[in-house]
């Protein structure tokens, strides 16, 4: 059995960026695993560790060396390897040199395809200790680090300065230099609680030593679970429970090596503020967990985590309370000041805020969105009064003190201020809902006014930014146009809004104030939306060829697009589907290659063969049958009805020569095929469907 030992790698650094720590740890594990597999080094598993001051990996039962290999290298064909006198040709000599052998050492390799000169070489596997340093260096180089830094007088670069490196294979130090630091077996514990060096004898004792002697919980997942458990236990002491945001939980886990919960409090009067203001202050600014009661109402408490086990915990608590109190006081001041003026009184001031140079101010955008929102409401037979009012006030909260301090509360604060001013609830709610969905898969507007306003806002942004040529490229998307397009798609589809997206884009483009090519812009916008729609549909489980089948006829009502897509998926499960898809592909090719202008119809008196007359009758009957189904958008039943044409189509192709010499007969047969194809194109182009694998 091949020898194996455990491997430990630890990179000790200055405090790593907390929002990147988990991603760096996972990437390091993946890159090292890939490096080991590429090198042919077998192992039982890899465990990753990550704290603010370290990234580490424990590789279980790693092979001591690559396996030996027997490599067969093939050179020139035997009949070309030697000249008439039996001397090796230049090609043969060159091949031998490349293999490190003489021509006398070449052998003949026989295969089913012929004979070649060649060589069989035994390649001894390299040792793990020789391979590991480069594997680790390459993994560190490949980490997703946006900006690397240098430190001291060296040339090494990393996200933070490197302080120590541990690299053990079994009990042996793998001597090398990683990022300018020599490897060893000495790690460091908690900066305050265990500043003395800790020597590691064997990789398997790493985590235990750090915990017991180093005052460090090195496993990210265990530390996160510990923080969550401690937060719940601490909140229970005041009859509450912590409001734990997963991203904040990860960030706090990345900030501490030895988590110690601290329960703090603030004056109950601040609970009169909108709860989101307090939550944002505590979560985003202070990295605190808010505490709520059993009904979800905020309590005047918070939980934070210290990285030290202080002998005077009351000092830690008082310090945190002292920091958060002025922020809450500021929020209270903003809330009171902002309500001295109404949202409507701020609207005209939006004219002083630039949205985009060519597109004018935020006030100009407000007026465009207002017109577009009214147009959408009328298209849906909705009373536009609420929509028009909500669109007027939608951006006014951008000029409030509260949103100026907490930009992530835009829209939300507009709702609170609108309600405080006596605006109808639907109007106030729509002001908040205009920004939905905020993330992929996020909540959609719940109100019809909010749906319309969110659509109008996103369509105006999309049309406007495309019209000035600022199309997203690569990772650059400063106006979040991809998110806007996906939001439009989800609202139209998931809310079943009977709207034509091309008509909406054209209306938005007509409202823009500057000169541009409207046709080219509209075409580019549709392509952009269809590409986002493709991703959306594939996430819903539809296949590429199903999407292409519907895209081929480019429905611009997106809810209708999904109905057709569902019908195509249902259709492909029928026994007739594959045959009909192939027949439609054949029809498409015949019509394209005919070079004739074809009218989708045929005269029965000109047709000769019984099979073509039967197909014409069946096609006409199918057309009559599916018309009401198409009107009702019952595309699944329509395609199932068309599937009944299979036998007639098969019989036609078995017995009829379409491209015959008789011009009139040929024209009628082409017209019959065009009629059959057109029946299916009423729903989708099934010729794009691929055979089942």
C-alpha cells in the first residue's frame, strides 16, 4: 500500500478583509485540490480553516509521491523512419533526441492502424514534498484578490502582509519560501490571549492546539455556529431573540477568533423611529445583531461580539453603547427634520440632481417615469391616479437627511414619509416597491401600483442608458441594467401582466430628450432582454432548444412567451414530437432551398397523390381546431392537436416528390408544406428541438 501522511499548510497574516475571508478560504481549498489532482497526488480529503489572521488547509492521507508511469511515445511511421539503406531519417533522429535516447534504442510499435518507431519510458513519480510548494504558490496566485499589496522591502504580494508560514508533511517541515516567508512548524494563537509561539508536531493536532493553547477557534463553520448559538442564548436573557442576517453572521465570524457575546442597550425612545432605521444602524454601521421580541418587534437591546475575553466586560458593553448612541440620536434628528417638509415640496429640487448628462436631471426622469407609468396603467385598464401620484413622489426621499445618511433606505423612507403625510397606503407602498426586486430571486412588488411603477422606473432606466450608448460590457454595469432587465422579466411573467415589452420600450424611447437611433436602440434592448430571459428560463428548468423554439418567433409578451415555452416542453414528451420536429426541419430546408416565393396554401384539385390530399385536409381541419385555442393561449392543447398530423406528414414524405418538374404541382406542394409549417409556428418553431439523448 502506498505511503500517505497528513499535510498542514497555514498562512499567517495581518487581519484579512472580513467580507472576503470565506471566499478566499474556499478558493484556496479548491485551487490546492485542483493542483493535487493535476499532479496525480491522491488524498482522502481536505479541511479548510479561516480566521482573521490565517488561512489554513489540512489534507488527509496525502500520497507521498506521484505514481510511477509508463509512457509510450510514438515517432515517425516505420515506412518513413529509415531510408533505402536502412539509416534513420532526420525525423527519426530528431524524435530520438527529444526522447533522450539513441536511434538504436527505438522499438517498433504495432497498432491496428499501422507500425511506428517509438520508445517506452518509465517515469518515476516525484515526491510530494518536492511538488507541494509550487502547488501552494500557484493556488495563492490564483486567489480572487482584487488588489494585492506589498510590504517591507520584499517583492511578494498578497491581500495582507504575511507573518508566518506553517508547512508540515507528517511530522516533517517542507522547507521552502512562500510569499517571502520561510516555512516552519510554528503558528501563533490569539493576538492578546496567546501571543507566544505554538509549535506543531503533527498536522492532526493543529485545530486542537489552536483552541486549547491559542485561544482561537480556527474552523470557520464551527465558529459561525458558536456565534449564532451564543447570540441566541444572550438574547434569551432579555426575553428576546437575535435578528441574524446571514451575511452579517459571516462578517462577524470573519472578524473574531475567540467570540465573546456582549449584550448592550439603548434608550427606549428610539423605538419610535422606523425599525428599519435602527436595524440598519446596528447591522450595517456597528455590526450588531438587533434583538426582537416574540412578535418580531424591536427591543432596546443589541448583541455584539468581542474578540477578547475581557476581565471587565462592562467596559466593553459601555464602549459599544457609547458608540451607537450618537448614531441613533442622529437618526432621530433626521426623522424629525425630514418631516418638516413634504415629499411633494422636494420634487422640484430634483431638477438640481443630475441623473445622466444627456438624460437630464432626476426630475426629468421623474416626469418620464410618470408618463410611462400612466401609459402602463391604462394598458392594463387600471385607474392611473395612484400610479401618477406615486411616480411623482417616487424619488423625493433622495433629498431627505435620512436617505442621505442611509442610502440603502431609499424608497423605504419614502413610504414612511408618505404615510406620515397622509398619502394613500397604495401610493406610499409603491414608492418603496419601485426598487423591487432588489436581488436575484428577491421579492416582487405586492401592489398593482408598485408593479406598474417598478416596471416604468426600470424600463426608463434601461431605455435611457442604452440610448446614450452605455451598454454593459464584461463585469461593468454601473447602472445595474442587467438587474433592471431581470426585474422587468420577473414582474411581467410572475405577475402575469398582459403587456408587450416592445411597445413599452418604444414608448420609453419616444420620451427621451436627445437624438439617437431609435430603431437600433430598440433592437439592442430587445436582444438584451431576451438574453436575460434565456438565463431566467434555463434556471426554471427549461432546455436550450426549447427556449430557441419559442425565441424563433420572438413573442414580445413575456408572460405569453412562458406559456408557449411550457407548451413546447409538454409537446416534446409526446411520442410524435421527435418525428414532427424532424419533419418541420425538413420542411424548413425544402422551402429555403426552393428559391420560390411560397404562399401557405394549396389547391386540392391540382394535387395528385392521396397522401398530399389527406395532409391538406388534415392541415385545414387542424387550423380550424387550433384557432380558438390560440386565442385562449392554450398552446399546450394546440400543440397536442397538431401532433395528430404526424401520420399524414410521414405518409406525405414517404410518397410525394415535392420538387417535381410540373410547376403548378410543385408550387402547390410547397404551399402545402408552408401551411403545415405555419400551423406549428403559431406556437413555436419545433424544428429547433433536438432528438432525445
